[in-house]
C-alpha cells in the first residue's frame, strides 16, 4: 500500500470524528503518527484505520 500522506498534512479519522482534525507528524511504513486537536498524538495503523486527507 502506498500512503499519500506527508508530514504537515491535515487529516480526519472518519470512524472517530470526535478526535477532531489532525496533523500528520511522521510516517513509518504503514504507521502514521497524527496529532489530533481533541485527543493528542495517536499512532494509526493504516492497514486497519483509514485516514482522510482534508484541505483547509
């Protein structure tokens, strides 16, 4: 799987919208570290959870 994310990209987790908007911090293989406005940093395994890139 090729991830279309770069550090600084804004994303949301559609299955946890209450986390708010997030900013991608780092990408290592299928793991994306995102700093969400309501819950802080989360490491997302993109094989299990889909992130959607948003434009602001």
